[in-house]
């Protein structure tokens, strides 16, 4: 008899899970044993409850709960591994912001300076959120300048500025999503899209090149609208 062809979608998911498991193992060698222990512990608990009560459906429920707990722990460890891999990398905050679920419009690198410090812009229910990457002593001026720039086209919209990083007063990238989710909801869904479209019309801030300009080179002039 001919073998039934394997489902490519299912095989793709298995391959993806294996890749994530390898990432977890690399970031935390104890990660996968924790996943297995959590799933096995849940299964043992339900088996014991089934033996004590004599109610056999607890065995089936135990298998389902063990898989659920294992997947939840697996997902949490995968997220932590992602944060550890991104930490310290340029654009790490943008990667975290773009992975947020919900009605968030993220525009990476709306401002960059000659030291490669970056400001990203997020538009959501709280309003406009400016998120910087770089030392606090340098990015504060960038945040103030970008805040003034966006307020020209969004006068009545709340604007928040957040510094991401490990310095004093900064938000670690592992807590960045949670920090944004705690902000008050000031806008409705149609307003989010409208404000984001208005902000897209703003000219992007170009980074200043490091060192002196080459002889004969000219700085680009902004286009007049």
C-alpha cells in the first residue's frame, strides 16, 4: 500500500517547534527540562486525583492539561530567550514593539543620530508613544525634538516618551510591551489610523554621518511640500 503523504503544514510546525526548542536550550540549558517537568508534574497530579476519586475522566483531562501547561511554559521561555538574544542589539526595541498584539501601529527609526541612537514611533489607543534606544544622556534631546515634531500634526493627542535600555530610569526590553499595555486608553480605533496616516506624511529625520563630510559633498536638502 502506498504511504499517505505527510501534511507539509504539520511538518512545518514541528520543524518550527524544534527550532524554538533549540533557541531555548541555547539561552537556558535548563529551559526544556523545566517544560518537561511542568507537563509531567501536571499529569501526575491528575493521575493521583483519578486514583483517589476513582473518576477515570481525570486521566484524559490530565493529559490535556499537561499539554496545555507544557505549551504555556514553553511559550514563556521562548519569549525570554528572544529577549536575551535581542538585548543589546540595535533595533531590539523595534523588534519587540512590532511583535505586540492588538491595534498598534509601529514605525521604526523615525529619528536616528550620528551615534546611531534611535527613536521609534508607536500609535495606539494611549496615543503616540516615542520609544528610544541609546544612553539617556543622548536620547533625551532626540525625544524632546521628536515630540515637538509630532505635535505639529497631532496637537490634541497625548504623546508619551519612553527610554528603553538598562540605564537608570529606562525600561528593559523584556518589560517594554507590558509597560505600553498599562498606559491609559485615550483614543478609539478610527482615531489611531487617522493619526498614524497624518504622522506618515512627516519627513523622516536623516542621520548625521560620523566624521567630516567628504570634500565636495553636500548635505541633502529637505523637499518642500
